[in-house]
C-alpha cells in the first residue's frame, strides 16, 4: 500500500513539474528531458512513472480538471443559489495564483488538443461537464423562481458559460487589467441581470 | 512596382500556408520546412520572403488581426447602434469557415505568446485595440441614452468583451454546439439586457 501511494504521489510531482515547464517554456518544450530536469529526476527514472510522453501529457492535463472538480466537490454550499453560484464559479475562474497557473496550463492543452486526438477526447469530456454545470445553474434558478420569466434558456446557458471562459482567458492574458475583483463583479452583475429584482426588504 | 506587389502577395501566400499547417498539425509543427511543403515552395526559396522563422510566425499572426481590422473598417455602418454593434461583433466572432480558421490560428498564437516575448507584444496590442472597441460600444450606448442607467461601465466593458471571446473559444472548440445562430442570439440578448427597454411602438 505505501508503495502505491508513493508512486501516485511521485506521478503528481512529475505532472506538477510538467505544468511549470509549460508555463515557463510552452507546451512544445515539455519534453521528457525538460520535465525530468524540472522535477529533479533522471531521464531514465521517468519511465517508472510514465511509459510514454503522451501518457505524461494526458495525466498532466487531467490533473488540472481533477483539481477543479475536487474544489467544486468540497464547496460547503449554503442552499442559497445567489450565494452558491458565485462560490462555484470562483473555483473555475483563476482567482488566485495557483488557479492562474492551472488555467494557463489548461489553455496550452486545449490548443494542443486541436491537433491531438487523445487530448481532444479529454477536453470534450471536461467541456461537457462544465456545460452541465451551467445547465444546472439555469435550471436551478428557474425552479427556484429566481430567473427572469421568458428567458431563452439555451442562449442563457451559453451566455453564462462563455462569459466565464472569456473572463478566465482574459485574467490569464491580462491579469493587471482583469483582476479577481473585476471577475467577481462581472459574475455577480451577470447573475443579477438574469434574475428577478429582489423584493424590497423591510 | 509589380515586383514589390508580387513579393507581398507571395508573403501572404506563405503566411496562409502557415495557418493551414497550424490548423492541421499545431503551431509547434509550423517549421520552415513544413510551411514550404504546404506552400509548394523549396526550403531555400523561403528566405526570399522571410529572413527568420520568428519573422514568419510574427507575420502570420499579424495577418490574422489585420484581416479582422480590415473587415471592421469596411463595415457599412447604419448609424443605429442596435444594428451596428451586432454587425461589428460578427466580424470578430468565427461566424463562417474562414473566420473559424483565423480564430483557431489566433488561439495557437495567443498560447505561444505566453512564452514568446515578440508574439506577446503583438497580442497585447490587439487586446488593447479590442478593449477600446468595447469601451467605444459602452460609451456610444451611454451617450445615445440607450444604456440602462446606473451601469457599472468598467464591469460592463469587461463583461461584453469576455462574452465575445468566450463565444469565440467555444465556437472553435465545439462548432456543433456553439453555432453561428447561438452566438448571434447571445450577442443580441446581451445587448438588449444592457439597454433600456424599447418604447412600445404604435
């Protein structure tokens, strides 16, 4: 048992080293040699963890989406959608340095997936999962009678999802312009704009 | 004169061949040899058109943004913002096959620009120009008294711009899900959602 645990731990370390190489030099430089150097391992020992270069890249890509998924699973939801939806979206958006690195690496994989079938398969699975998240958001708002009446739900699902991916791209490319604060204000504004006005309190 | 024209024409042809190589094999495969093969030229003759590989890539990247810019310049605007804004945005979004190829190539350059200073400079110039387009859109709507009162303009500029880039990414990655029709409906809905309700006619 401990050996298996160590083995998996080591694979994660190697995948993290892959991320750093991608961030510093680009995905086309994430060779077995460069990753081994970054991880402080010999090129020879790399084959204990990954049989092929392609397996290493698939694993490193999947580790990004797994982390996002785990964070979402661990959110302590309040039950109030107008509080919970921003919390959920916050785990997808690059709202801190760690998530920014993940997103930057993810974009590199996404672009490579356009000419790599193995990576494309995983990219589409993740896209399907995220699309389902936004379908659930819109359905939840509608069921709770919070959404504006007469919304074109198909358009609203895409509009919310595209906004989030657009913010994520911008935050990676221009972090000084698209700050965490701007992203959060945009999400909140968007959410309010598709919901009925709150009843006046008091 | 004719010689200069031919020379520029040939450079464009080589840049277009570069786009096709990027689309088929990825940017890391856009070597001088592969581009020469795709363009039907000898590797030796490539140096008549581009001195270095880096110059070729910069030119091919700039040709994408130049085409978008030219299309926008050539729009016959009506003067009615609610008609003209969708027309303008349509020239940025991948609403046909040609624009989809451009956008796919652009993403590849954008990701490469994260680890390439020359490409990063151009990417940021284009980002500044596009951001200015959305600043002008929001200012235009406000001046024409079409925008809702009390909008947080800084957030609305980013929200519109991020929506457009998000739609563009999605349309390249999932063209069967994010169709031209969905993109146009999302843009129209977004525009209406930041504007005052139209006065009832009649």
